[in-house]
């Protein structure tokens, strides 16, 4: 391939409740990043309703892609590839993005690349850290995933540990609902925790599973629910900010401990975080401190690139494309797609 050529990728993301399209140049430079969030609608139901999400993706995808092209000053035929999330995620929402990308690929005669959503989250780190190169260690913490991953090379992942039950973001969302903060829980707990005492209540830090790097958050969620029930039975006042801050600290402690254990074991000099929960201010501060103590470089995407977006899909698609990955028009949504699987 001509090394001087610039590569333009259209990224498309629709795996959950964000309809997103972005134009990414050479895997690192974002020319446009359009995100249409459905949070307002799903908030009414206290969580994502898959049927509604699918319908909204259909309504919005044309407009979102048009806007991404317009902002980047690109025509469909000018792309080197269209990259689309085909899993993991909700099957209905995924199918909208996949169908759109197939039609785009066929109509504009540009190659199609299927992208793993978790790989997308990890790749968000390439966008604002131009000198970041594998190998490095990455903690992916989102609403659906909690993975500690060694990125051995572009597109080459080794999963060191993962959650055995709830994802970190899921725990944030469930606890937020229990203490009356509503959906989406993560950003609300993050905010209210700033007013609370993280040492007010001691919640358990679970270490379970086959691997010493695995996570478990369902016990912590139950501990918070038990605490709320027992306080209610005793007619004692529940301090929302203290519960939020203490819960958040319990999550952050485990995420930091497992990540640092893996860093010590694998000797990596660079550590990255990714996914919606990676925008959590307490997690960022704790990881920054722990990495500084070990002289390890700490990377994290801006909040807008932590939560679901298509720029990260464009970045991941670029490296998949350069490695020769191409999808056919028979590409299907794979709701349970694992990292590293094709
Ligand atoms: O990556 P993402 O947008 O979607 C998935 O792929 O799951 O992550 C969404 C999750 C939600 O659970 C949300 O509550 C959580 O990320 N989240 C946060 C914060 N911002 C979003 N969790 C903790 N603190 C935050 N600031
Ligand atoms: Zn995500």
C-alpha cells in the first residue's frame, strides 16, 4: 500500500442508545463526530428499551450520517472504508447500523469493515494520544462490559480478566436507581459523590472468579440495597451523597487494585482506560495517582470519546482495514461478540 496516502473511514455506531457517525482520517484524526443520544426517551422508563432504541436509530441514522459527511466535507465515494459496530450490543439496534453500512458500502462502492464495540472503546485512546502504540494494558469499563485487556498489537487482544456478573456501569446505574438518582446512573453518582464522604459506609470489595484479575459487582450492589433496607427499617436517615461516594469508592478500589496487579505482573509502561465509566472523575483521579506512583504513563479519552460514539469505531476500523479485514454484504449483528473474535 502507498504509505503516503491518507485513509478516510466512515464510522457508524448503533449498538445501544446512541446513533452515531464519524469521519476519521488515518485512524487518529477526527474530522467529524456526530452523536444523537436517546437518553431523554429511555430516562422515562428507567433504562434502555431495545424496541424504542431500534425505532429511534431508524429515524435518525440517515440524518446523523449526512451531518457527519457534511461537517467533514466528504462525499460517500471518497471513503476508503465504512466501519460499523456489529457486536456486542442489542440485536435490533445493531442491525440498523449494520444494514445502513451495508447499503452505504454497496451504493458508494467502498469496502465494509465490521468492528467489535469493545475494540472501538479501546481504540478511542488512539485519537487523543497520537504517540500511543501497543503493547499496553487497558481497562474497559462500560455499561455492558468490564474487561482488563492486554493490547498486544493493533487488533490483537488478550483478556486478562472480566466481570463475572454485572458490568461496572450496570452497577452504577442500578445503585443510582436504588438511591433515587435515576437513569443514567454513572454521571449522577459521579456528581453527587463530590458532596459525600467516601469512607462513611464500608461496602465490600469482591475478588472472585477463575482469574485474579476478574471482577464482580453484584455483591456490592446487594450490599448497598441491604444497607438501604436496614436503614429504612431502623427509620434512620439515608445520606444519598454518602451512599453514592462510598459505593463509588468500592468500585474504584477494585478497578484500581486489579489493574495495578496486572501492570506489576506484565510490566507494561502504559495503561489506558476506556468506556463510559472511564469518564468517572474519581476513577480517573485514582488511576492517575496509582500510575504516577509506578511511573506508568496513563491515557484516557475525553468524556465524549469514553461514552458510545462513532469516532472510536472509525479508529478501530482503520486498523482492522489496514490488517486486511473486510466484511461481505452478509455481515450480521452478533449480540454476544467477544473481543478478538471475528
Ligand atoms: O460505553 P457506554 O456509553 O455504553 C456501553 O457500551 O455500555 O457506557 C455507558 C455506561 C453507563 O452505565 C453509564 O452510567 C456509565 O457508562 N457512565 C459513568 C459515567 N459516565 C457514564 N459511570 C460512572 N461515572 C461517570 N461519570
Ligand atoms: Zn459502549
